[in-house]
C-alpha cells in the first residue's frame, strides 16, 4: 500500500514538473526597456511638445514652470529622505 502511494506521489510530481516546463518558446524578452516592435515608444519632449502645440493642449508656460519646480522639489525631497545626494537632480526644462 505504501509503495502504491509513493508511486502516485512521485508520478504527480513528475507530471507537475513536466507541465511547468516551457513548451519550446522563450518567455524571456530579447531586450529590456521601452521598446515595442523594435521601436522606442517612450516619447521625448522634442516629439511631444510640437504635437501638444498642434493640438492646442500645451499648458501655459507659467503652469509648466510651476509643475517642473514641484517635480524637482519632490525629487530632491525623496533623495534627501533616502540619505542620497541631491546633486544628481536635473534641472527641469520645458522642452522648448
């Protein structure tokens, strides 16, 4: 009876391990980053600003500067909270 149970448990583990194996295809990406179909899809300011201007949705310069200042301050505060130097915080630009 013990032999039958041990055989059943061993069979269960072998079948489970075999089902967990990849079926030939690789699930590991060939490269990391913001890429899709071989193209970089992370927009840059030089791409976004002209589109926003054309669409008429570009925020006013004063609002953009206030947003940039807030983001810069948040970045510095987070770095300071982690005990890191704030010298690496880039100056925010409007992309114009």
